[in-house]
């Protein structure tokens, strides 16, 4: 069922940033029409932040969940 808004994420980029805000990994969202959940796996990537940049200025996200493990320093 098309909600009329899900396509706004098409072409958006999910980026993992390190502590200096440099991009250490990125994935692009493909066709997002009628898609409610996206899952990305970034193996062996160390980052401090997740940034989602859209191609549509009216992009709204209701929830973003990030899972990972902490490296002991």
C-alpha cells in the first residue's frame, strides 16, 4: 500500500561517520516506494555517528535504530 511518502527516501544516503565527522562507510537507499524498513550491514566499520542525507528536503523519519558493538579502548 503506497502511503504517498515512502518514495522520499529513494536515493538517500546512510553514512557512518567517525569522531572527526569523516565518512568511513556509506550505502545508498534504492527504490523506497512502499518499503517500511531498511537494513544495512557495515562489517568491520568503526564509527561514532550515523547520518542520513536525503535527496528530498521534506524527508521525515519516524524512527532510526542503530546496533553495534563497543570496542574497548
